[in-house]
């Protein structure tokens, strides 16, 4: 995997692939890595680009890097938004968001008692056009800042 995707190598010798939740790996992990690889090759930066952190935060895939290109940012943004709508456990379309620790789930994997419909949490969103997520929780801040 490191030969094809050198950006997944951690300084410790481990790999960032394992940091991506299993459902997201199943649904779009390899496709995301392949798209990153393609834009890095095009920019001549395949061996210079490094991922610093991969984690789930507020129900989305978050990847910090050493400063790629505009094209790498576009790829990462795309999968950040897709992850909001993908079950973190199995990779199916998410229908619910857990309350408390925000994570997207399909009906089958939603932990008992932790349910909010995904359309209740995220609404009025153009998933590929928005740079800031609009939720019921940040509606007031969103309207003041935009």
C-alpha cells in the first residue's frame, strides 16, 4: 500500500489507512486514495505530500496534511462531505446521526437511544458546493456570518 500511496505512511512506520473508520474505508477509502494519488502525480508531489492526521470529527472525515495543492484540497473536501452521509460502521447511506458524539449511521447500526434523523441535523445543503456546514445547532452563527 505504501508503494502506491506513500502519503499513507506515518513517521512511526504504521499507516493512516487504519485511522479511517471501517465504513468509510469500505465505501470510498480506496477511491479517495486513488484520486489523491492522481492529483499528486499531476502536480509532481506524490513523494512530498504527507498526511499529518486522519480522524473522525463531528461526524465527518477530517484529514490534515502538510499543505498539498488546491486539487488535493478539493479531493479532501469532497470526501469530507460524503462522509457526513455515509454510515461509519458499514458504509451504507446514513439515515441518522447519533446525538452526543456526532456520528452518521444507517438504521441498522445506530446505537440504541441515540437518534436524530439526518435531515433534521443537516438540512438545506448542497453537498458539493458549500464550504461551511449549516446545522440547526449553528443556524444563528451561520446567519450572522453569511
